[in-house]
């Protein structure tokens, strides 16, 4: 009876290593087929990876579209500023009413050409 009590209270005792390097963990046996997965798992993982890539691609396209819209807005703003400066230069030389007439005429031509 006295021999049963100490045996049950102790956990699995590690054997003492022959070389005395007890601080190292014991190595497990080499199993070359241990990391292999089934075909179904590989297919599932591949599907998930493709879905992730598709989502990333959509996000990148949205980001690029927003960037292009911003670039277009900047170009339009610059073109409007240049046109305004051009009309101001013309107004220095010509009468104001003539400049307005030219603006309207250019606007009509722009609409016809585009």
C-alpha cells in the first residue's frame, strides 16, 4: 500500500540523458509522412488562397480608381485655372464684353468638337 501512493503522485519521469545534457528537450522520431495533408485539404486551402487574392485584387482596383479620379480632378482644376488666367490676360488688352463673347464662342466650339 505504501508503494502505490508515491507512484501515482509523480508524473511521467524523463529518463536521464546519457550525455548529461538534461536541459535539451528529447528528440521525437523522424516521420517523413507526418506533414502531408490530404488532397481535399490542399484543394480547400487553394480555394481560400484564391479567394483572398481575388479580394485583394478588388481592393487594389478600387484604390487605383480613387487615385485616378483624384488625378483627373487635379488636371481639370489646373486646366480651369489656366483658362481663367488666359481670359484675364485677354481682358487686359480687350474690352470686357468682347472677352465674354469670345468665351461663349469657344464654349460652343468646345461642345461641338467633343
